[in-house]
C-alpha cells in the first residue's frame, strides 16, 4: 500500500449529495475550509432519480449562492396543485391562500449539475469514489476521517465532521446506541414510478385517491413526465409493462386527466418503499448529521431534499458564528432547531400519505374518515391554507 497522505481542514463533509454540496457552498461563502468525501462516482450521484419539487426557500438559496440562473430559466413554477378523489378533482391555489406562495419543479439531478458546476468554478475540494470512509475521535477535540482511493490511504484532520451520507451511510452508526433515539414508521406499500418523454397530463401536480390506490401525476419538464402508482412491497418492476402501467394510471388519475394523458415508452421504472424516519439528536460531540443521514420522509409531501437544505442552512450559520465570533450557541442548538422543522415536515408528509393512500385492512370507518378529511379540505379555506403553507414550505428562520 502506498504511504498515507495527511491534511487538515476545518470541516470534513461525508457525502456529496444535495446536503453535502449545499453545505460545501455555504461554508465556502463563509470562508470556512471544507473537504467533501463521496463513496460513489460523480456521474452516479448526479444521475440518481430523486426529488423534483423545490420549496421557495431552496430556490432562494440557489439564487443566493449564485447557482440559480438555470432554475430561474428552466424550472416550472407552480402556484397550486390538484387533489382528486372518486374522479372529482379540486384545486388548491397556493397564491390565493398564501400570498406569493409557489413551488418549483426542477429535478434533483439538475440541482446537482448546478452545484457541481459551481463547485468546479470555485475549486471546492470534492473526492469522489472515496472508499472505506470512517470518522475517528469524534468525542475528542481533534477528530479525523480516513479513506482510501485506489491503493492510497488518506487521513483528514478536522474540527468537525458532518455526515451527509444518507440513510445507509457510516456517519449515524458512529453515534453510540445509548446516545441515539430512533423513530420510524414503515409504510405497507411502495411507489412504482416511471419517467417518460411525453408531455404531462396537467400543468400542475395531481394527487389522486382511488379505490385501487394512490396515483401522482408529476413532471420534470414540459416534455418529460414523472408518474407514480401505489403498489405492493412484494410487487416487481418486471410485472408492469408500459401498457399495464398506462392503463392503471389512467384509471386511477380519473377521466378529466386521463383524456389528456399521452402514452409513450418509459426509460426509467422503479419501485421505492416509503418510510418515516427520524434519529435524534442530530449532533453528537464533534459529529453533525444532515439530510437523509438523520431523517427520511415519504415522498408524498415532497420534503426530502428541501429538509436537507434547511438542515445545512442552520448548520452553516452555526459554524459561521463559531469561526467568526467563537460562539458555541448555534452549534449547541443545531439539533433542536433542525429537528423542530423536521418533525413538522414529518407530520405533513405522514398526514398527506394517510389522506391519499389505501392502507391494507382499511375498513369502512377508515375510508369514511379519509373521505371526510378530503371533503373538509375541499370546502374549507382555512384547511386549504394550512395545506398550502406546509406544502410550499414553512419559513426558514436563521
């Protein structure tokens, strides 16, 4: 094995997904020295099919960081959404209910392209295909991280480590079991999703509650659609031909949207399980957790990427105050502040999932309660205002 290299940095970031790269840019803005370590290749990270809905706070941050030109030009701004039950859709107008409120449809892969291009221009240090990444000494004043690239072994000394390495990453596992509380709800179904180069069946997202299960009409662009069906966890992609998918989707989405549905070959098809997950605290000694390393939400509420961004905004501000003024207040309060927002997003995503999906063993009473909730939402401006406020994203105060 080649001789080890050793360097020092203020902050070591594990994971080059949205949380890690947004944090790297925020720390660069604050003149805090950081290095990012990523297990996968850059192409793999960029090409992952993930979230497509950005809250206003996320778009505002992209503009602040100087990476908002393309989202302003290509993002699809939606000032409302539609919910449909028993083929009877109703519209929720965000702008009418919460003045100026909107979301922007812009895929995570596009966000990553913008983050990475700016990282290249700003010479941010990102190591891809970093194998065997492992933090050490997190309960000391001098932690470090080791990793391998090819035959070379590396060591990075730092002041703090930030785990942005997702649900399956190494970071959360570094916290002793007795110091960590885990809250989880695994849902008894998944989402079958397809991408197809066909125009969307509606100009905004449509959430449908059908007796066969949930359906969602979404998009990535005016010519690329992203559609989902609730399915069994035992289901397999191979069981769904394109024809079978389009037939079932047309049935669930309802007649008014089905007649505008354009069918075509899918180029990506996958099944994703749904879960709600929170680990607390989000800081232990010299380790911080952010994004999916600390929490996961079902995609129904479109909160995953946006929550990761909110985490690192709070964390970057805490680190800025520490390095600029020697204040530990933000660092000590990071977990509580981040978790306060996380739990609100978990609640909304859990609620919307229960509102729109068919659960196994639902009886007649359960179904009537679901229908009553939908009718209340349809008829109550106050209920729709609450929905809109949560959907577009609660204000982020730093």
